[in-house]
C-alpha cells in the first residue's frame, strides 16, 4: 500500500506502488518530456532509473514520489527529493535536491509548482534540510523558470559538466534556496 507523503488542493505525493513503474514509463517516456533529460529511454535504462528511485527512498526516506491527481487518480508524473549524486557535482554532492517530471497533459497548469512547494515543505520541515538545490540545463526554460518562481537563486559557481550527456545538455546549472529563505519565498510563490 503506498504511503501518502503530502497532500495539496489537487494532488497527492505518494510512494511508488506495484504497477506504477509501467504506467510512468508509458506516460513519461516521450520525446517532449525527455528532451532535456537525455532523450527517450529504452526499458533497461528506465528500470535502472527506477531502481535508483527505490534506493533513495530506502536509504534516505525520500525520493521523487508519484504525483497523482486527487480527482481521478491519474499519475501526472513525479516530484520530490533526492540527494545529489552526479559524479561531477563537486560541493553539492549529497545535498538535498528537489526535482520533478510531468506528463505533457499536465504542463501549464501549475501542477509542478504545487508539487514542488509540497516537496520543499517536506525538505525543510520533516527532513530538516539546511538548503535545497535544483538541477537543470540552460535550454530548459520552463524548469529554471519554476525554480525562480519558487524563490531559488541561480548559483553559477556550482554549475558542472555531466559526462553522461553531450554538449547540448551541458553544463548542468544549479539553483539553490536556504531554509531561512523558504517561508517568504513560499508565501510569494503562493501569492
């Protein structure tokens, strides 16, 4: 039975359950969704990614959780927390990272922001994070635009090249928010 970790007006963030992996893979593994994430994945790559998601939950008590619409139970994507583990991440290795991925039909409705606010509330509340980072690429304007709307600050000094990706997806750019800055940033994001 999945555990609900957060509830918002429209969404629940919950742990993964049996069958979620197949449903997620079918809905999210599209050229549009994956364009800034290295492209469409074969099943073996997705299964390895899912194992990493499971290990985050097991090892840290958090992961990128399923985002589900309360009204009809539709899986809209994932959002949540992990620890930065990219090989070249340097000083942010091990930091709390907020992240999200939504299906195309969920874009442009404020769902990512609503889910990310819930995830950041958990990071600073339940998990006591001193700060949280978010990673993206410069071409992903929607993602870094949301990071800015959440009150996160661009930290060029923390950018890094990720050897898993080519030049079109490098450098990885970093945004960060400190725990003390979250309450006013949260209020502004909800205004």
